């Protein structure tokens, strides 16, 4: 076999591997969306820009900490599994944080520890893998303005809808006072015509 054929075969194998990797990521996200458990996470947003992926809203979650009474040692950056339940109002609440995958539930994510504070018990703050909600460039500035209006209004309820299943998570939508941020933008645009 000559050198050009070998290079061509290697190129085809690498290209196929990249395509299969991308398709697998899409299929995993779609599987989580269709079969995962839906949770509502209360948010407090900020809106930066990513030059490679576009405009997004950064979502800070009010439910990002948990107190453990175990003697186990925890450290910042450590990979953990966080399981969730719904509180009385229907919002996501951390049920437990463990170092191994939970066996009694599928409603957990795989993430890392952001901060650990130890006293009589261990207080852990986590990083969420769904802190960015990407939007079309044309809608992002309006979304930012709507969010800042919402932040000022303490009566408004802002949350994200996230599907979770076996360590995977997909951020599905951002809701302000029961209405999708995308629909709020559409309504405002139709009112301004």
C-alpha cells in the first residue's frame, strides 16, 4: 500500500471518529430530553458573551449548596454526584451529594465542587453543568434587558427547566413568571410592531 492510501485511510478514520463523537453527544442530549426527569431550578441571571459559541445568559442558582454531616473529606474541584428532589413549591432541591453514582435514583448529575467549608458539618457549594443558556444573537440583548427587569422585581419568579437522567443534564428553557423567555421576547416584538 502506498503512502497516499495510508494517509487517506487515516483521514477517513479520524473524520468518522469526529462525526460519531458529535452524533453521540447529540443522541445523549436527546435521550436525556425525552426520558429525563424535569426539574425547575430557581435562577439569578447575568448575561456575558462567548466569542466561540455566541450569546448566552449565565444562570446562577439559588439551590447550589448542601450541608453534609458525614466525616468524609471533600475538596474543591472534586468530582461528585448530586441527586435532586422537588421542594413543596415544585423547585429542585439537592437531596444528597456523594462521591459515587447513586444506585437508588436516576435523578442526579455529575459535577464538581466549587467550595467546601468545614465546621461541625461540611457545607458544599457545587458547580452546575447547565449554567449557560445560549440564545440567537438577535434575541440575546432583549433577553438580557428582560432579565435585569426581573431581577429588580422581587415578586418575579425566574427559573430554568432542566432535564436530568443518570449524570446527564440538558437545559431546556428559562422561565420568567411562568412564561418562556423566548415567548416573552416574541410578545414584546409583536407589541412594538
